[in-house]
């Protein structure tokens, strides 16, 4: 648990951070909450020559509502998201997901930007960001751009971020009024990474017909996914037990999970089906209560 | 029996140790840094089995801050090999602190770098070039026994390293005539204890004094001192071993390790203090592992559930550089558990494989035995359609048979198994649970009820292992405060508190004024380490003996001073007084002054000062087997009844422990609060073993579960609703009536939870024979059962 030697750099602004990143390129790593990077450095799996600590840059830590979206600064900590009254009120699924990350120590230090950029295949923010069509606002020397969540995750631990690019803000469009969101995670023990997880934001009309559906899942492959086929299956239909079962079968058939100590691929397929069906059932119950 | 257990013995006194631990002021090895300390780091084998062709440290030696590098070849002719000990049945083997010509397990130390700090040492470790010639890894213990299997140790030729056989007459006829024979293969899986502090050592040879001080996170300081003396050929009298605060042992720190014997050698070579604190990854790979036994076991029964006999074949995976046989021996000797089984045969084989060394771990061997027999009894009950409580009640050793000689010669001190399980059923609401289960089944909820009664042999003694006694020396200072020097250290057991309770009870010195010194070989009397739950069986009685002698001295002086015979005197309220006439009294302070200063007033032939020594010999132990091979190697037998209630999620395979009820009996309790917390922690460790934890190796023998990411421990959120009660059946062989109290908790969850899960899934016909009960394993069993039914 002794990292290789590195140089610690502490930029005071995003601009300075971008410059440092440009200068040191692949030799540098950004440090936010350090909850994944630091353990990997201690195991010498990650060996950056330069560590650019962005978590002290002022103005990257906030949660605010703007233009029909909730905007969250990249170094906002999990605990702040978990406890934000705004998020709990308008996007409870996100608060729920943040509250399921690691243990209290991890949530006190870890950040949303760090978690997303780390892109663990079963990280907790991925499914929520995909379900809600979040956009990643990023900055690089050539300017600012927004990456849609659906383009952001490219493989396990890999994102669309360029080597000189920094994730600044995550924009979560507000879900439709009356819809309800549920994040359901299957974990071996509390604080573990998910075996499989599903984020579901659902609205139904008085007739029980699905008026809006948004889903994100993890555990079905090397990165979180937005299962469009399942969304299409449910949209405009009355969500009943039979349809839920069908959704479960569909996600299970399409999944290509990675086998590891948390379970075999065959098991994870079934686990994914179960969490999706449970998230659907629970969000249906909540949205029906909202009517 | 009458036991002299006056307050504060038996009270829930707050632990003296708690304050420094919760305020972060404990002092562990890693807190120590003598001036001039150099830091060690080890090059560890990336493979499990290989020949070492060459080790090239030339590049490492040129790196910044590097002071020295030692390889196996550098040390092999300069230090003596470690002892593979404890049993004449183990095949002897030479073990050096660093691998010399062959790698035998993944992570084995091959070379050591000494540098100015740990970071530089780690950097240099990466620069050591080692040429390995890979050999086939021997991972499966049964395959290891096949003819032609690659030997782990060339000198031994094969992998069978231990053999034990025991059989009563006529066992085969018993099985031939039985109504029913239940036959199973049951395996206990490999786990480790995970103390919060991994191993940590600091060796300091002082050239000026020609003496060595070794700070070690050890549970066995006096034994370690002797082993260092032996291995580095240095006078034992010039070695001082100090175990400062130690963050848990659970057995893994009672044994001596390769690195632990190497550091003193290096310190002597370089004349500087050498420090090494183990990382968690190193600990998972190199700390002692436990369990990992395969049992081919069969039980002969009558139709009514009466057990007639038991026959077992054990294959125990002892890992590579096996050092003790306690695990396999305890399993073989205690397989009959809490039952009246006088017909028994066992064939036990210890196998060497390319896995980490097997050794002590809370419940060593005894946990495997309790697990297997409690599973088998349940399986038999299901086959015979008898309630799992009824079959146990039918076969328990009755309370009036104690002390009870079991079939292998063990003499169980005392027990009330019928009462214990009856009470467990009461607090669990067993009859109501069964009704609820039936109703829930109609709704498709798979609820299971698991029963077990586990017995834990504690306080072992073996020839040449010095666990047969413990000692306390005590002194009352002229100021009236007392200091007790204990032969056994502590790693969380609360000895500082319980010893003070005993001394306060005997001598009238206030609890707050009693300090307990332990873990340091210089001031403390010689003794074996803290393990096998022996402190309440031998150490506490030794404190009682020392304090009793002190009491006699105080009363003797008081008798002389006030002219009342000692037998009519009592101690209380800081005075020695006459029982019949309380105003005939003298202050203890006055007696102390007399003992130290006014020695002309002492009774004739009494020595001045107030120092006493108490030693207590482990009672109820046979050191040699009788002509039939029977022997008693443990001296006390605590036990616990368990009823676990679980719900199994048939869609995900997840197990939810609805309730865990247990009734525990460790005889008289010196501090019930400490016993409760021992039980709680121990139960959680057992739940971890049953549900979550497993050391898994890949086919090449690399340990896959090397971090807490891959070896998940239960945390506070996994704690179930826990009902814990005690019944008290005193141990008649000790003056305090106490039995061991550290391990029984851990034995309950594996059988109780397996029995509960099997019960929950009984309508599907699911059989549990492998653990841990991970969701994927459970779901797999459910689906297989469904498809074979469907």
C-alpha cells in the first residue's frame, strides 16, 4: 500500500488545471475525492507521474436548478448529493444512488465527477445518468462541450473524455412531472459495488399506460447501458406483471456480463433481470401514488 | 460447587482498555520509530510453484536509499531453519524465512530490501530480477494425493504430510446392521481472520549493549523470544520481545512467521532498527489461513433417530509450508460433538498444496468438526423425517453424565445441552416460527429455520507447546496501588480489566488502582500466548492464585497487628477487620506500611514486601494417548445453542437473516459484558464465513481474493437481529468455574445458516454441501433443483 513516487500539483482554477493536463498529458491523473484513484495508486496499479488535485478548485462544488435541469459541480461529494433537499425532492433516484455508494467515509470524500470519470462498470451514477439523459459538461484547451451520457461511457473504466479534458459539471434534465424514479442495487454486502443495478424513471396515466419511461442499468456488460429495447417495449403500454416479466427476459437475453468474484455471467444475467423488474414494480407503485 | 466469585468478579465492569482505543491513543508497532530505523520490503513470488533459477539484486542495490538486499541463498547458511512443530505426526521440513531454491506459494517472500523508507524499499523491490522456472501448481488437495501428482516439497516425494487413524472395535458391524446410513461429502472452505491490524514487526539490535529488542504484533511473545534466539543463534536472555497494543489476533498472530524471524537477523547484520508493517494484500496472501477440509462422513442410525456410530475420512489442505497439525487433529478428535457416540472411526490425511500456510484461526479444526456434525445430524433428521431439535435431544450427552469421556478420550468438563437447546427454542419461539414458516410458504416466501448446538474445545495443551499453564506475578506498591504482570498478552480480550477484577475481589485494592502489565517478556513471567480461549481457563485462575496469596499475606500481617487469628478476619472497605467485631480493624494502608517499613512487626518467617506469584496448570489434560490412542488435549468445553431464521430470495439467491437466537454457556463469567461482546464479534465472524468470505485461488494457484474488495467482510449493516442469552454450568476444574469464551460464537453460523437455508429450500429439494452461501451458488442450486423436479 505504498504508491510509486509522483508529483503533486494543486491548480487554483479550471484554466490552470487544463494547462497542467495539457502539459503533462498521459503522465497526469486528476485527483478529485481520491476514493478509487488513491487505492489503485497504493496497489501500484495506477502510477501517474503527476497528480493534479482539482478538488480544491473553488466553484466546482454545487447543486442548483437551472433551465429545467439540476446542475451539479464535478467535485460535489456523494454525501451532498445524497442529502441535497433539491435532489431528494425532484430527482430522488439520484439521491438514492449516491446514498448507496461505498460507506460513509467514501461518501464523505468521493465526488460525482470522480465517480463518473472513473467509469467503473458497476458504478452507481452510470445507470442514473443514462436513464435521465444527463449531459457531461467538459472543458479542454479548445473550449467547452457537452457529452451526452449515452456517448460518455465507452468501455470499462473508459470514457469519451480526451486526455486533456476535465469534467466540470453534470446536467440532469428534470424528469417529467408525476413520474417516479427508483434506483435498485443488488450488492453482496452494504458498501460493495453492485452485482447489478437498475435505475428506472416511470410515469403512467390514469389508465395505467406508460407515458414516459427511462432506464439505465449496470452489471450487464463492461459499462452501464441504456436499454432502448426495453424502454420501447414498455412505452405506451399498460405496465402489468406480464409486461414486467417480458422486460426482465429482454434485458437478460441482451446482457453480456463480466464474470468475477461477485458472480458468474449466468448469475448476473438473472440478477439484472430481477433488479430491473423490481425497480419497475416499485416505480410503478410510486408513480401510481402520485396520481 | 462453590466458587469464590465475589464482586467485582461477575460484574459488567467497563474495560480499562476502551478509553485509549476509542480516543486513538493506543500504541501499536506502527506508532514506534526509534532513531535510525530502516524499513524492509519483500519481493514476493508472483507464482505459486516454481524453481528459482536466479535472483539478481544488482540494480536494486544501486537505487536511492537502499542499504541492503538479502536473498534466500544469502541467509540459508547463516541462520537455522524454522521448526515445523507441535506434532510428531507432521513430516519434518526445513523452512527458511526466504525461499531458497523453490517457491511453494503465491506471495512467498523471496528477497528483502532494506532502505531508508518504505517507499524507496518498495521501489527497489520492483527492480529485483528473478528468473522463475514454473512448475505445475498443486491446488486441489484430492488431486494432490493422486499418484504422479507434482510434489510441493521435493524432499518428501509426495504430498501426504500427516496421517492420523482412530477406530473403535466393531465399527463396520455397527454400520452393516444400522437401519439407516447417511453419507455425505461436506467441505469447509478456506478463510482467514482479518484482524484490523495486520502483522507488524520492529527489530532493534543494539551493538552497544549486544542486545535485541523485538516489538511484534504477536499473541505469543515468550515463544517468539525463544524462536528468535534459536533461529539467529543469539542468547535468549539478551532478547526482549514486546507486544505493544495489538489490533486483534483471532489465532493468526499466535504463530511465528517467516518475516518475524528475519527482521532480527537483519537488524543484527546492519546494527540498525528494522521495521516492517504488513499491508492488507500481504496479509491476505501470507497470514495464516484456516478451515479447508473435506469430509467423507457417514452416520449410522436407528429409525427413531438414535445415532449408532460415525465414520469419517478427512482430507485437510494444509497449504505449502505447513507448520502445525492442530486443525486436523481437533477435527478428528472432536467430530462426535455433543452427542453420545461411542462408535467412531476416522482416517485423517493432511495434504500439502501450493496454497498459503494453514494454521491457527478462531475455532481451528473445532469449527470444521462442529460444522460437519451439525450439518450431518440435520441431514439425518430430514431423511428420517424427525424434527431437528428432537433428533438432537435424543442423542445429546445428558447433564448428569458430566464429566463425560467422549469416544476419543476427551473429558468434557460440564454441560447442559438439553437445557441449552430448550431455552434457545423458547427465546426463538420455535413452535410459532414453524407455523409462520408454513403460512409464508403458501405466499411463496422461502423461510427457513436452522438449528445447531456447537461445542468448542478450549484451552489446549500439547507436549512441547507450552500452553499447559499461565502465571501472574503481582505487587502492591508502598502507595497502595497494585501492579499485575501477566504471562499472556492481549489482543482485545480485556485482560487488563478481568485480571484487575479478580485482584480487586481478593485483595480489596480498588479496581482503579490496579494496573496490568502484559506482552513484554522482560517484566512478565514466562508463558504461552493468548489463543485457544485459554486465558479464562488458565490465566485468570493464575491471577486468582497470586491474589489469594496476597490476601493471605495482608490478612496475616493484619492478624499480627490487631491480635485476631487470620481465619476470623475479612477484607473490606480498605481494612482488614474481625468478622464478628468490625471495629476490631486495621487499615490496609497500615498493613502495607508495615510490610515495607516496619518489618520488625511482621509475623515470624514472613518475607518483607508485598509480591506474590501465582501459576495455574491447565487442568483436565492428558499429554500422552492411552493404549487405544485416546487422549484429552483440551481442558474446557463451552457450547452454544443456535436457532437462525432466514428468508431466501429465490429470484436472486440472496439470504436475509431474519433473526439469530443463541444461548451460550461458558460457565461462570468474570465479566459478562466482555463475554457478550466476544460472542457478538465472534458470531459476526461466523456469519462472514458462512455467507461472504472465501479465499479463492485460480488454477495457477494465485490468490484471487487479496483485498477487501474481493474478500468481503460483513459490516455493521449485515448484523442481524440478535438474541443472546447465557446459561451457566461452571467448569469444575478451575477455581473460578470459567470455560473458554472466545470462539464458540463463530462456530454457530456456518451450520445453523446452512441448515436454515436448506430448510427454506426444502420444498425444492435443495441440498447445501458447499459454502459460502453466495447468491450465485444458491440461485444455481435452486434452478438445478427446479429443473430436476420440473
